[in-house]
């Protein structure tokens, strides 16, 4: 087991425990504060991309503004929903991320060979990991709906997995535009941010705060739009 995988696992489990504590204390207010903090630091990471030479093109500025919209609107949605809906988000979005990563590690390349679904944007994603991750995400949300939800009211959360994938791909494309490997690549060189990024394992070569919540921010933005349209 490589060090990257160990750090991902430890950080992932720790963040999940913190999320659970936040969800079931003080009406999930700590969870909302933590998410808002993550979004704030992620926005700082995003703006730091412009320290790259010749990065301030019109398209890059537009894409960054779009990502900022996702971070703000995602935070608004998180502040609006109750604990029951948080479970849909957790099962649907991190559920996709976790299982896509695990299945990609275990089964990647065993069925589709060297073929990749998004070779120009995210070359490390495999068909096996992507498809099985999406299946698990949709399946987990469907099980929760069947166990005590309302399909008519909660159907939109079945989109969490596909939306998480799109959000992840958008950030991967954004980083390619700026020639950035990890979202904290620039900030981590600052002593203050280096210590801050270590809280989420950001110093281990697998991204910072933006890499942690890009999928959630995009998914929650779309869910916010759907909920506003649908009343």
C-alpha cells in the first residue's frame, strides 16, 4: 500500500468522523461552519493560480469566476438543507469519490485495458473506477430513499454521483489550464498555509482544500438551482 493511499484513507476517515459530529450537534451548525471554512481556503487556493506566469487570460479568469460561483452557491445549499439531506450528499458525492478511487485501484484496467474515459482531462481515471463509483453512489442514495425518503421530493440526490464526476473533471480541466498539479501547489510554499494544508494531508502530493470539495461544491450548486426551480 503506497503512502498516498494511506494518507488519503486516514484523512478521509478523520474528516468523515468530524462531519458526523458536526451533523449531530447544534443542528449541524459546526458542519456548516467547517464547510464554509473549507470553501474559503479553497477560494484562496484558486486565486493563487494566477501567480503562474501568463495565467491571466480571459478564459482562465472566466473559469475561475465560475469555480468561485460553485464554492459560494455550494456553501449556500449546505447552509439551507437539514441533516437528512446531508446524508444524501455524503452518500452521493464522497460516496462516488471514495468508491471510484478504491475500485479504480483494485479493478482499474482489468476490463477496459488501457482505455481511459477522460484521457485529456484526467488521465488517471479508469472506466472501471468511474462506472463502479457512479453505480455505488446512485445505489447508496437509492437505498436511503427507499429506507425512509420520498422519491418525489428526493429524486434530485440521485444525481449526486454524476454531478460529483462533472465537478471533479471541471477542476481537473481548470488545473490543466493553469498547469497546476495540486490545488495547494502554490499556497503550500507559504509557512502558514503549509501548516494549514497538513490538516487535510495536503502536503502529501494529493491536493488541498479545493481538491477536497470541488465535487461537492459543483453538485450542491446544481442541487440548489433544482431546488429553487422546483420550490
